[in-house]
């Protein structure tokens, strides 16, 4: 009998983490695009991009350092909320957010930078509020790039393994996500169960990429 | 109360300091200058898209509005300036239809009537649901103008509106723009490097070079009496030469090796003379300001002959389209009053 819990845990983790990654990534990208000081910009860009260049276990190491029982945030949560972050379900979300963030951030930044700055200035001289300019002009025109960033980030979060293993562990029914389950089943010699999980991941990943291409193609066609 | 738009600003730029000071009391002001002279920067400062370092920008209509005042730390946001800016590429929002573009400056539901009125006035009926990329260049310009005028601006700023167009479209759109601006009773400023455009559109003219105003006044006067070498060049004077002053009414041109008599008394600051390419005519050997035309070459254009003399002078003669022969006269002359005295 196949254990369905990794599928539910993974879907839950990926969905919650993409919500966080999407909006935080968007706002951070906008902040970086507007930033005038080039030195700070380069340093921040480096920090935000680092998680995709570093080995996931190294990112996991840092996360454990921060969110672990003795880490600054980890100990804070224990003292004030009596909640241990490390090796809990929220830890899978933290790992997925941190690992998928660079994809969202870089895609939306690139998409924002492609939008003609005259459009924003035109909006300003026409009396549109900065909020309206952000959503109706910048966001709307960068949408194809933003969507592909979001979907790549979603897929990355769904497939997160290394950092999750370090911070959240591999506890059945709690932190065992799909990639973890594949690893565990193979390690236990259950190739059949592993195969089922693998099929599931491949299908989700394929659907995600299909949606991405479909949406961005349709948007571009509409304007042309 | 008199209407006016006062601009007196300074801004440090990478290559030079921008320093412009003018007051606009009527119609359309042209700012003419080579690319990178600071003219777009001036326009953007008026719109509030860039901030000058120092100075004042204020508009007086029925009431007085200060856009910018560095001494009193006033810097109105572009949203509050009520200024329409026509961008070089029109900056239409590609994700919005014609209708949505025209309506985007209006507060929600302020009135749909205004949008449909603009659509009608700018002959955009039937195109309401199209996206900007589905429109021709001329239609795009009309949408951009409709969008600006729907917003009811006090000032319209035109940033090189025709520079990226082919000659045929350019002429058509110029005519359209002239007609549209005639109906507009606020101020407008046109920035361009094309002298024909300022001549056509603007009552008053400023010439900018490396951030400095080098000529200022009613357009016709600036064209007729450029005064400075750079102004003469920008207003389209083809022939400019350094000179040696011989006496009060005679100069010797160093570049062309010809002596000229002039009609105006030469003051000591004069270093150059200019002759417009159309101001030559055939002459007898013994007239005033005459020179020979040996070894000159001619170039045929549809409505003009362009003759280059051996000494470097340019002469342009109007012709009919079906004429293909032209004999260069042996001698040419320039009337003394057509010699423009210039200072460096």
C-alpha cells in the first residue's frame, strides 16, 4: 500500500512557499530595480542569487544555523512561542522559499527591466498613482516573465531536497516531501513505490512548464 | 492675469552643466539643439520626471502653481503638475486597448463621455478595442495626443515627436499635430534637432548648446539674425567661414579666399560670416561680391540643384522635377545684405 502523505505534504509545502516567494520576490525585484546606488545593488543581488549557486546542503547548513534551536530566530521562536522550527513542517516551507526565491527574483527583475521606463513616466505625467503604475503598467507588461519566474520557482520548491533534508529532516508524515520519499524508498529497496512518486513529480513538473509556456505565449499574442 | 510658464533651472550633468532660463507667455516654444545638449533634460525637469539641482519652475494660469522651487524645497510630483508629455515613441501602454489608454489618466468613471469625445475628435472610431501594436504610426500619435488631452493638461511637452519616422509620414503627422495644437489654448514646448519643425510650430525659440542657451527670441528673428556661429549652423546656414576684417564694410573670408562687401557696419567682435545656400545668384563679372565658379560640381535632387564650388561654398537652386540640365553660370554673387555677420 503506497503512502500518500508525501504527496500531500509536498503539495502543501510547494503551494504555501510559492505564495511567499511570489510576492516577496516581486517586491524585492522592484526594490532592486529602483535602487540607485550600484554598489549596494550588486551586493544585494549577490545575496539574493546565492541560493541557486551554492550547493543546497550549504544553504541548509546556513538555515540550520539561523533557524536551529540555538540559532537567533530558532531560539526566539522557542522562547516566545514554545515552537521548534527545525524538523517541523514549516521548516520545509522555509527551505523551499529560500531555494526557489532566486528564480522568482531574477525572472521578475529581468522582466521589470525590459519594461520601457518611458511607460512609467508617462503614467506619472498622466496622474496615475505609483500603486496603479506598479500593477497596471509595470506588472502587467512584465507578466509573461513574472509568470515563468513563478512557475520555475514553484517547480524548484516542489523538488527541493538538500536544504530540506538539513533543516526539516525526513520524518514520515511530517516533513517527508516527495523528493525525500523517493530517496527513502530507493534506500529501502522499494523501487516500485519510488517509481510511483517519480511519475507523480514528472507529471506535475510537466504541467507546470506547459502552463508557463501557454500563458506567456497567449499574453504576447494578444498584444501583437 | 497674464499667463506664463517660468523656467529657471540648473542641473549638473556628466559632461556639462545645464543652465536654462526662459519665460513663456504664449503658444509654443521650440528648443532646438544638437543631440545631447540638454534639451530633453529641460523638458523632463518641467514634467517632474527628473529633478534639477537648483532653480524655479512655475506656471501662472488663473492661479499660480509652483512646480519646483529649490529655495523653498518645493518639488511637485509629476502626478500633480498637470502636464502632458508626448514621448518620442509615444509610450502607449502595450497591454491596454486604445480606449483604456485614453482613459487611464482619468479618475475612475469620471466620465466615459470624455473618452468617447476624444476618440471622436482624434478620428479613432472603430479602433477602440485595438492594441497599440496593431496601429499605424499616425494612429499611435493620435492615441497619444488623445490620452494627453483627455487629461486636460495646462502644458504640453513634445519630446522629438517625429525623429524616428520616415519623411513621408513625418510630413503628414506634422500637419496633424499643427492642427491639434491650434485647438489647445495652454502652453506647449517642442524639443527637436530639426529646424523645419521649430519653424513650423513655434512662435518663440531657444537654442541650446552644451547646456547653455545661445540664442533666444521670436523664431523668425533668430533665424534671420542668428548672431553666433553655432546658431547659424543650427538654423541651417550651409556656408560659414572665418574672416579677416578689412574695413567697416569689407571682410575677407579665410576659408573661401573671397572678399565680400557687407551692408551692416562690422563691429569688432565679428569673427565669421555666413551665407545661406539659396542666397547666391548669377552675375556679371564686374558686380559687387562676385566670384568665379571654375571646377564646381553639381548634384541633382528632385526639386533642387546642389552645387559645390571649388572653394567649398554650397549653392542651392530650385528646379522643376522634369528639368535635368543646368549650366553653372561663370560668375556668382551675393547681395551685401545677405551676408550674415557672426560672432564665435
